[in-house]
C-alpha cells in the first residue's frame, strides 16, 4: 500500500498517526487498502513537541488505522447474493419443521401430564408452564442470537476467544435461569393464592424447587447444544441466524416441559409420602442453587461482553417472565373448560416465537455489521429505509428490502407449518381434537394473525432499541417471545371459545 504524504508520527500506546487533513481519493476493493476511521483528537501531556504542529496552518486530524476485507465493504450486495428468497426459505424451513415437531411433542406431553395428580392438585404449575417454556426465548434464543452475531462478526474464530465466550455465556444463562425460575415460581404461587385464598407452604416449596431445577437443567443442556450448532454452522458457511434459534425452539419446549413434569411429580411424591419424611428435599434444592449463584456470577463476569449483560440485561428477562405469566393465567383458566387447548398451546406459542426470533436475530446482525447501537447506517437508499424506526406495515412486509423479504418468507411458513403440525397431532391421536373445517379456518387465522403482529412489532422493536443504544441481541427476543406466548395463548383461548359459541363443540372445546 502506498504511504500517505505529509504523515507525522507520534509515539503512543495506541500506535496512532497524525495525518495532514487533505482529501484522499476513494479507496477501491482492488487496492485491498486500509480503512481510516476518524476519531476525536486526544490531548497528551507532551505539549512542547506538539505545539508547533497543532498551531500550524495545515489542518490535521487524529486517526486510527484498521484493516478491512473487501467482503465487508459491500454487505448489502453480499447479503442479497448469499441469501436469495429460496435459499433463505430453504435454510429456515427445515430447522423450523424440526422445531415444530418438537413443539408438537411438547403439546402431547402437556396434554398427557395435565391429568397427572401433581397438576390436578397443584394447579399453579399451569401458570408456571408458559414462563418456563418462555425461557428458551429469554435465555437460549438470546444466547443463540448473541453468539450468531459474534460468529458473523468473526469474534469466535480464535480458540481462546471462543472458549472465553462459551464459558462466560453458559454461566450467564445459568444465573438468569436460576433467578428467573425462582421469581416465576413466586409469581405462580401468588397468582394461584389470590383467587383461592389458601396458601400451602409445601406446594409453594414444590413449585419453587421444580421451577429452579427445571430452568437450570434445561438451560445448561440447551446452551451446550446452541454452542455446538453455531460453531458447526459457522464452519460450514451456514448463517447461524437462520438455524440456531429454530433448533433452540425445537428442543426447548419438549425438554423443559418433560423436566418440569418429571421433577414436580418426584417432589410431589416426596411431600405426600409422610412416612418417608422427604419434605426437606425441596428447600435443600433451593439452598444449593442459591449457594451456587456467586460462583456463576464470577465466571460470567470474566468476559467483558457477558459482564455487561449480567449487569444490565435483567430488565427484558424479568419483563418477559411477567408477560409470559399473564399467558399462564389465561392457560390456567381455559384448560379447565377446554381440554383440547393444552395440546395446541406449545405449538402456536412456539411457532410465533420461533419465527420472530429469526427475524430479530437477522436484523440485529445486519445492524451490528454496519455500526454500533445508536448509529444507523445511511450509506444507501435501503439503509435509510431501515434507519426509520416508525415504519408502516406496508414498508415492513411489501418493499424490496432484505428485511421485508425475510418477513415475507417467515409469513409464508406459517400456514404450511401449522397444517403439518396439526395433522401430526391428529394422526398421533393426541388430545381430544376433532379437525373440522371450521376449526381449521379459525385456528389458522389465529396463528397467522399472531405471527403477523409479532413480525411487525419485532421489526419496530429492534430498530427502536438500536436507536436508544440498546443491543437487540440481549433485549429484543425475550420481549418478543413472551409477547408471542401471551398473544398465542389469548388467540387460542378466543378461538376455542368461538368454536364453542358457534356449536362446533366436542371434548376438544368443552362439553
């Protein structure tokens, strides 16, 4: 590379160079040149050597030099070429299909365990279900989005960086899982105690221990799987944003619900068996996890990226838990009247959260590639469109931009996906469901409306957070998946109630 004229060097820790402020010609990809980023001048104590230079007539600025590959110069073109409509649909569809089948499995499990003694006696567990299932959005999907962005930015290429990020991120989601699981259990106990007016300390301990143990185990297993998926996807040139979050959704619901049912049943048997005297197991589990928290905090604080999330990333997680718990109240009320709703609840909630997480993760990665939170890219016409926070639904879905194309692909997956998942439930003879044409129309409309609202809200939310210097990778997905749980459960309950009112009633919609 040719040296710049009139360059005066200055020794410093940052190896900065002073360059005369003359206009330089545009750099091209052929030169494979260095990109110069302007920064503010930093005063130094060595004023005697610099007074003549600073007072000279020649304009000057202080710059930092950093290398840049030609691929990073035109991200718009690369993204459009690498991810056309059909390639994007292909990469998203198969993980989405696997995720949906996992949600069908979770729905079948919920339909079965709703008749178990522990769920019949400790009904507050139904309030806990959406909050714990939402952990995949609060924790695992956020982890997947965060690591996908770091992988796409090349920050997981070296083994030392990769290990540091993996270790600190797994410790981080353990901290969040323990805290969120405990708080969700307290919310479930309070919401169940207020309408009934009775409080059982043993049931409260059972709910808390079940929630904490389930959240911790599920988050650890799913976190390991997410790390492996992202590393393999990045190595084989598959965009992790398209793959990681659907796989997190596919395993999250089934794993979490299965663990909750098994652990709560085990603790319930220990409490009810008075002769065995095993009532102390639940409080011991809680004390063990509380004692483990300080060590997990130290490990999570060892990396600067996770340290920031550890200190400032609690608001979206706790708010999402509250929103999901509202969906749990709806589920607790409706599952008593409509038995068939249980098998569809994880499916409709999971599909919505899955698809909006893909959109939020891709949009966040796109923004990270072009700047820092708070700085919108304005290098092209498409950049200016995206930089507008208040976008109309037409702009979000019907324009030619890459994000509108992503939204259209995700919308097109809703109806075929739900048809496949509903038929799978029917042929597996799960639940109490009769697939009438009226049921299909009302259910599909509810599912499509849920995803439509989520994709638009997700588009606006990610851009709004970016404009407020909030990293969407850490904050957007918990809100969106929790909102998906609330909307999905509410629309599903409304659909079953409409079916009951119009006379399409059998054991799936009430007697």
